[in-house]
C-alpha cells in the first residue's frame, strides 16, 4: 500500500507528538480491512485497544461480527 501524505498533515502529526524535526517518517502497517462500511469506528477502537495492550493490529485477526457485542 502506497499512500501520499500531504505535507500539512505531516506537520500536524509532528506537532501532536511534539516533534521539532523538519521531516518525519510515517509507517502505515498492513492491517485487516473492514468488510462492512459502517464498522470503521469499531475498527478504530479495536486497533487502539490492541495498541494499548502492546499488541500490533497488523498481527491480529479480528472477528468483525463480534465487535458490537464487546462494547
């Protein structure tokens, strides 16, 4: 997956993480894609929960049909 991130977005990300470097690298890992168009928020929660538990979302296979029952 190759994405072009606009310079302004990179500047905003750098300011959020208090980075004074002139250039930052942003890695976008290959993660599971949602199957339904209404689950993007649930995926955001699942990915965030995984990261908080020191687990990489790119190494987890989520069961999308069970997301709502975990809320």
